[in-house]
């Protein structure tokens, strides 16, 4: 009697056999990570809609109020580099609980802030916790699922990453309208407490590992370097020029510190960020794709809500709802692309996703003050389909062929790359839009009349150029200005579209099959 040979089993990082399906254990761990990610990512976007509220509450300038966003971003940049080492040294569960607790405490303090200065300080505290959540979450999920299922768990993690910029303005606008600005921070308390209890029960106990010494010099070079660089980049819209001293000085100093870190890291046995990971061709190509794509895509994300509010006169809540088709499209393709990426490699999916994003972005390059919402929502849905096929497969390609001890450092490297690229993209598109609006002064005037007519009229009267007494003449000025403003937005989307085209170049070199992916890795995949 012959017996058929047993099918080979895939082993996880715990040494136990599992199949390719996401089992209950992995789904429970994914739930923990998604909760933390939702808090971190929503808080990066929800504060954006509260800027005017902060200015009126504390009678402060737009530049000062913007530090509630900038301070959070800089704290993220400062803490992310140390996350990989800390995860190896203290364990992912302990560090994750600490990060969620720090973020939750920071949220409570933000809600009781008594001045704009105290709010900025507490936002920095929030950022220190929030900065660890995404790279830690990626590390936890990658280790829990094993290499054969990274695409699927990354698809789960990608849901809050892609929906955050859409849901953040909706949630923020709704909470401010029905309650007060305090609630955009208080909403984090039940989520944070629930996440701490959930993580304590679900995450596996940390195992002791021999700890490497902390790369203090690397930290002293990289964290301030990243923070200074991002500060300079984020100052571009306010300064209005790439060559202003407020931009050039921090960018140059930050770049020098980062170059010094590269020199240091390549000579140290255990650097803060292991740049030798770039010997892995899959990771290198994926990181290049991520950089170009993030610059293009996150820059364009800045424009949608501004167009709907400033040119079309919608409320913040309505603008967020109009962006919902984008999130729906991403939710359709993300789990499919995640599962198929595990089986076939990321190459074809990322290329197809970028093409869909280009098709979805094209109608926005031709917008007018009365472009059909049906057309725009359909275009956003197509974009969403492309988003779901692009972002997480790229991150999967970056991490899947790393060995277990490299995963924490690899996820840290990926998150640093995404943060820097997204900041650059946002700054570039902001400057393009600002300069395009300046070409016709009526553009900014018309947007002001759409968003806040009383304040805009008062400012016009104070400037010595009062509005015409004839309402018809004012209406004609607004109509002409909105047409020019729509052209400025279309020009800005055209710049984003061209940048997305460039992302096709590195994406072309992503592996298009699992066998090609394994052959190109400098080390074997994460399997026992």
C-alpha cells in the first residue's frame, strides 16, 4: 500500500507549523496593531482641521498654530530611529505597551492644554509615543505571520494608513462642530485604554535576547538630523521659497548630520539603523519605489480637501465624505492584492496600482469650479483601487526577505523613509499650489469669500481696497477667482501626476514572482 508524501509545512517564527491562511492568533495580533495605528495616523490628520479653532481660542498666528502639527511630526522623526534597537533590547510587547500609554497620556494632556505653547509641548509627547507605533506594529505583525503571509497582514495594517487621511478630517470636523476641540484628543482615551488591555492579553510574552549596546553617536547624528531636515522642509510653504534661510539652514545642517550618520553606520558593527540591509536587492528596489511614490502620492493628498472646501464651498465634514470613495476603493483591492502578493510577488500589482492611480488622478488635472462630483468621486474610487494595490505590497517587498533579527530594523528603515518622503511631497505640492494661487490675486480672495466671507470682506476693507458696493460685481470677482483657483489646483495635481509617473521606474524592477524574489535576496527568506 503506497502512501503519498506529506506536503511540506510552512513554519512560523515560533517554529510551529501553519498554513497560508491568517489564523485566529494572527488576526488577534493584527487587531492590536490596527488599534494603535488608528490612534497614531488619525491624530496626524485630525488636528489639521482644528487650526482655525486653535488660532481663535488663543489669539495666535497661523505659523504658531501649525506647530501643533510640526511638533508632532518632528517628535515622530526623532523617536523612529531608536525604535528598532529598543524593540530588540526591551521586547516588542513591552515597548508597544509603553508607546500606547505614552500616546494616551499625551492625548489627555493635550485635551487639558491651557495655552498654545502647552498644547505644542503635549503634542510632542504624543509624537514620541505615536512614532513608535507604526514601526513596532509592522515588526509585530511580520514576526507573528511569517514570510508567507506578510502581504496579507500588511494589507490589514494598510487600512488605517490609507483611511487615516480621509477619516481624520471627517472625525475632526464632526467633533469640533458638535462638541469642542478638546474632543479630538479625548477620543483617544477609550481607544488607548482598550488597546493597552487588548495588547496585554493578546501579544505573546517577550523572549529575552542578548542586547546590543545602544548606538549613542548614531542616535545623536540621525535623530536631530531627521528633525532638522523635516523642520526645514515643513517650513517651505510658510517661507514661500526653497531657498529661504529658514529652509536652507536646517535642511543643510540636517543633511550633513544624516550623511555623517551614513559614514558612521557603515563602519560600526551594530549601528542604530543597519544600512547594510540595502545589500538586499528586494529591499533596495522597494525603498526606492516607496520614496518616489510617497513624495508624489502624499503630496497630492493635501489637495483634495482644500479643493472641495476652498473652491467648491463644502464643509470639512462634507469634504471628508466626498473622499470616502477613495477609501472604499482601497478596501476593495487591498486584501486581494495582499493575498496574491504572498503567492506571486509584488511587481505586477504595484505597476498596475500605479497605472490606476494615474488614471484616477488625471481628471483632477482638469478641474473647474463646477466639475461633476460623479466624475470626481468615480476618479477617487479608481485611485483607491490603485492605492490598495500599491502601498502595502511595496512594504511587503521591503520586509519579506529579511531574516528574523533584521525585521525590527527593516521596519524602522521603511517608516523613516516614508515619513521623510511624505514630508517632502507635502512641502513641494504646497509650494506649487501657493505660487500658482499667487499668480492671480483673485484666487485667494475667492477662496476666502467661499470659506469665510465676513472675514475676507473685512480684510479687503482694511487693506484699502474695499469691495465694490454692487453685489453682482463681487459675485463676478468671486466667479473669476474660483476659476483661476481651480486652474491652480489642476496645475498642482499635474505636478503630482508627473511624479507618480516617475514611480513606475523603480516599480518596474520589483520581483514579479516568488521565485524571482527569493533568488534576488542576499539571504534566505524568513523560514526554518
